[in-house]
C-alpha cells in the first residue's frame, strides 16, 4: 500500500530547514521515494500508518503554523506516474 505526502513551508523563515528536517523525521520509519521537492510516496503496511503520519504532521503543523501539507488516499496498486526528471540524489529511503 502507498500514499502521497507533500508539504510546503509558507514562509522563508530561519526555521525553514529545521521545519523541513522535523517533517522528514516524521516519515523516517517508512520506505519512500521523493519525486519532486517535498513530494513523497510512502510504502506502508496498513491503514494505521496513514493515520500515524497524519497525526504526526498535525502535531508539527500545530508547532509551526507555516506548514501546509497534503496526504493522498491510500492506494493498493502500482501507479503509472509520469515523472519527467527524477532527482539525482536523495530520492529513495529504506527504513
């Protein structure tokens, strides 16, 4: 099972890198592929993982109101995403 998580930090504050690293920590338990900037596809084992990530991101966004994020519905099959250019580095993580 997979779902998409993507985020944006609405202001270029001195906290931007700290916020970004905090968000990355929230998905560090999962395998993921980063297709664009802060656009990740996570590999999960159960629906409870989606809820867990949502709760983690909500906690971060309460602490840092400049965070906006999106979680897609869960999908169970392979996708046919068309990606023009994959990032050269840091595009995959295995937990």
